[in-house]
């Protein structure tokens, strides 16, 4: 067993063989990065401090202290000031009512989006860990391949929005592991497993080995403490003797290179316990046969010096040929470059030597992290790393993540055949490097509809990785797709033919169908409009508003009327009957209202007095059915006396426009006593059609002692349009009754026509 003060077990600082910077607020660390950027960082910390200073994470760590440490980690690997500032704003988000609006106003929309997207990723990963713990229990420490893959997918989608989101999560997870190591609190197995199987490989894929090694050693220490301590003990047993020899060897090598004019920096390479265990298990080796127990790292000015240093090492020691790797000539997929060789000393003991330039060393430690600072650093770059385009960086990182995803998908499929976790998804890029998730087998047309529906409709050609391709070409992971589109136009019907393979996405196929359905509907409405307008011309009623006509016929809009007419589902005869109702031959007392007992015999038959004329025949118009106290006017007809209209009647307005000289002034006569004449009026009701609706509305009129003398009903697509003809003595009282009708279940509207 190793004591708590052992160099390998005491703290997370020593597991990676390097000492961390003292814990200082990152504002201090950022002073060399420009006063404006320093001000942004200080402002972000001051903004978040009152919100989070007294709060703790579910790990028990103070949130402000955690954010300080995360910002410090990011600064140490070359992360930009925006990333460091976001480490505070991420934890301020849950305390704000409108976080995006508030932070965008204070720090700009870009930094606000970075904080919000990182906060969202934190949330979904927390839910994922909770689901894994609930499903498998605390003793099932390895993450299942399915959960691994889903976590990678979340990382990938977060990355698609902003490269820096993933970096913030890596730094935060490393600090969480350091907190558990420092406090010696029990670590949730799922968290340690997720760190080892998802976060550390992610750091490796991005080339950020400084985080990778430390995260691996900490996670392994929590998951397999006994094995960790055994290896730490073996490393400590002959540490003094081993380090004495390595100090002598470093001196010899550095002096020899100096004599050749090479300013080299030679140091011992840190011993990573998890790396040693993996080699022992992967190659079934005992501890004594692991070659990198004794290791040197040589950093020289340029590539030629790398090979010169290699020549000296091979001249003075016996190289093991099968252990030589030239990652300069053939870099690793994540961009890592270095010469690796293993030689034997005079006693036959193995020594690993890594030789690289300073630029290669910086990339090996920080990977693509330095690229995130290019916007703030300008063309000269940041932390010694030259700036590259965001697109090139994003492409390189995306392909690393896609390769990792494919590896995990294969593992998931092998462990659960037929699961198809990622077999159904691919990820491609837009020309500005945004990631688009598509179903497997998707084509450029699917891509276009995913980006924007209108782009899909107008799609006419596509380039994949710069080359023109047919529109039914199946896309693959990591490709860049560019769409050529017309300014106007729509999809082709061929796209809906499954045998031609133009569409793989049900969503895109639905959008194409919707476009064609809309075209058919537009043609139907246009055909119906034409028929209605011709009918109105024939009737001489072109002045009527089409919306008013549709409403009087029981439709919500004119297009609704045009649609059913265009489909030949509605007769134009209904319009003719509405506008020109047939008038039967006049009969005795046809237009005289019914009388209650006691009505004055001297009352005019219609209850209307024609100003200045005695005993003139009057009749109430059927089109607007006036009743006291409506404002009325008279129109002198040919052979039928004076027709009485409401002054707001559309028919009357049309008559006035054509024969204004035949308009005559009229008024309601005086009623004697409580009893009075009754008048027929039409009431239009719109309601949800249901059983018993007609009965319920009729009961309202019956209770109000209003006689219903006629009913017309029509039901269209679940909506009932009803017209009641009722006898009333006073139109004002009708308004009160209509309020009661509107309270009947299902009634949406009730009005006098």
C-alpha cells in the first residue's frame, strides 16, 4: 500500500507528473492577454459571483471555486478569454429569468450563446448519468456501449453549434475529478466511468494530452484503487536509483546536442499510471517489461534537429527496431507529431525517447485548443500557435469525432447486435462548417430540406466536397455539402418516387407532398373564385364583398367558399337564393304581422308610418327583416307598395345607388298598451355540431317566449351553421336573448342577420 503522502497517490497533480499553477482567480492569469480581454473576464466573474458564490454543485464543490479552477485550466491550455469568461456565465444561467437576453446585453450574443449551449450540455449529460445509475445501479461501473455512444452523440451535437462548448466541458470535468481527489469524497462510479470512457478519449481525439493523461489517471484511481496503488508502489520502489540514472542520461544527451549546435531541452517524460496498466493488459506484459517506465522527451528547434538527435540516440544505445515510430513523416489522425524510439542501455534496460519540435510539443499538450483563440488573437495567433481558419479547424475536429463515433458504434453493435444505435444517422457540414444531422442514406435534397424548407423546394444541384454530384447521391459522414438553388420554383414529382432514391428523410418527403398539395389547393380555390365571380356578374351583384357573402353562406372565409365550389361540393344556386330570394304572388295579409289580442285597429298594418302619405301599402323586406327600433327607410316598388328595409341592409344600399329617387322616409308607428305587433327576424348561429344542439337552442327561445317560425341548418366539417327565424316585438330584447344563446354548449357565435 502507498501512504497518503506518496508522490503518486497524494493528489491529482502528481499522477500526470507535473505541478499545477497555484489556485488564483483567472483574472490574474489573464493579465498578459490584453486589457480589454482582461476586463471581459473580470466583468464575467463579477457578474456571476453574487449569483453563485454561495451555491454548490451536486459534487459538494463551491460553484465559484469550480468556475475559477475551470478558467485556470482553460488558460493553461491556451483557451481563449471568451472560454474562460463563459466558465462563470455557464453557472449563472439557471439564476436568470431570461439568461440569453440578459447576458447578450452585458457580454454580446456570441458569449451568451456559448454559455447557454454549454449549460444545456451539462444538463443533458447529468440526465444521462442519472439514467445510467438508475438502470444499472451503482455497482455496475463501466458505462454500457449504448450510453457511451449517446454521450458522444451529445458531445458531437454540442460541437456542431460551437467548438468551444466541448472544451468547456472537458475543463469542468477535469476540475470535478481534481475536487474528488483533493477532498477524498466517494466518487460516483458512473461519473468516473464516463470520464474514462468518454471525456478522456475526447481529449485524446482533440489532441489535448495534458488533459487526457490527468483525467485517465484520476478516473482509473477512482475505479480501480487497488491496482492504481500497486503500480504506484512499483514505480516508487526504485525511483531514486532510476531518477539518478535519468538525470545523468539527460545531461549527456543535452551536452552532445549542444556540441552539435542544437539548443535542445531534455526532460524526463511523466509516467502515467493508466497508460502503463493499458500496456500491461493489452500486451500481457509484467511491469518490468513495460518500456516507458524510463522515458525522455527531447524538444528541439526544427524538424532536421529531430532526426539529428535521433541519430545520436541510436549511435550510443541499442535501438529496438519494432518499437520505432515516425509520427513526423506520418502524423496521427489527431495531428500529433513526434519521433518515438525505444533503446536499451548497457544493462539491457529499456529507455523510451520522444523527440519533437517546440510547435509539435505545444500541439501535443494542447491539441486544437489553441485554435479557439484565433478570433481574439488576430492573424498572429495565440500562445505561439498560428491562426488557421475556423472551417479547417472544425473539419479536422469533426472528422476526429466522427471516427470516434464510428468506433463506439461498432462496439455498441458488437455488444448488442441489431441495436443500430448510430447506423441510422450521419453528420455532414454546410459550407460555413455548421453540422447537420441526417438519416443514413440521406441525399443532398434531404440536406437542403433540413437546412431550410424553401432551400429544399428550390434545390437544383449539389456539390459534395467541391465536386458536382447527382441529387440522389447518398451522403457520408464528414462530407461538406453545398446546394445550388433557383430563385423560384418547386420540387419535382420524381423526388417522391422511392425507386429513384431522391429522398430518405420522412420529414423531407412530407414537405414535398405538402408543396404539391398546396398547389392543388391553390388551383381549386382559383377555380372556385372564378365560378363565384361569374355567378355574381350574372346576378348583377358584383359590388358585394366576397368575405361578407361567404359569412352569410356560413363559411369562415371566402377561400373556404371557393374551395367547396371548386370541388363541385357546393351549388351556386345557394348564392342566387341568398341574394335574390323568390317572391311568391302577393296574398291577403301576407306581410301583415300576427296580432295579439287587444292590438289597436287603427295601427298601420305593418306597424310603419309613411311620412306625409296616408293609407299607403307597406311591407317588411324579407332580406333584412326589420323590427322596432331598427333605423328604417322605405323603397317604392312597382305594384307592391313601399318595401321597408333596415338602413344597414346591403340590398337597400344597392337599390339606393341605382334608384335613389325612389327612397321614401318612414318610421315605426306608436304601439298602444303593453301588447304590440311581432316581427320575423333571422338569427345566425355558428356552433360545434353535436347531438341535441338544435333542441337546446330552441329551448332558449321558448323560455324567452319567442316563437320560432323557421329553421335552416347546414353542417360543414363538424361546424353547424344554423338560421332561426323568430318573431319578436322589440329588437333590443333580442340582443339579450342572443347572449343566452351564446352560453349554450358548443355555440361559438350568435348574431342577428
